C-alpha cells in the first residue's frame, strides 16, 4: 500500500510538472545542415525566455535587422 502511494505521488508530480512546462505550447526546432546532421527537436515554448539569457547581445542586432520588415505581418497575425 505504501508503494502504491509513493508511485501515485511520483506520477502526479510528473504530470503536474509536464503540464506546467507545456502550458505555453510546443515549438519544433529544426537544424538541417547540408551534408551534415539533421536535428529535429520539440521543446516547450516556456524555454524561450530562459534561452534569451544565454544568447550574446551582439547576435540580437542581426536578428532585429532580419525581423524588421516582417513586424507589420506579425502584428496583424497576432491580432487575429
């Protein structure tokens, strides 16, 4: 009986942790290198704010320049 209670507590904890981790959705990250490995990973979207802390600041300038022309499209898409 004690083992069943421990198993139920463990499974409940895993379920709640998984639900909390994936509550913001899931993203698919693809890295296809020509002649190299193809990596496809599903990650919780909640990881993005944590990952932003490890990206060097100098890379943001390039990213901002690339996304700039698409901002009106993104704003329109997010409103709908």
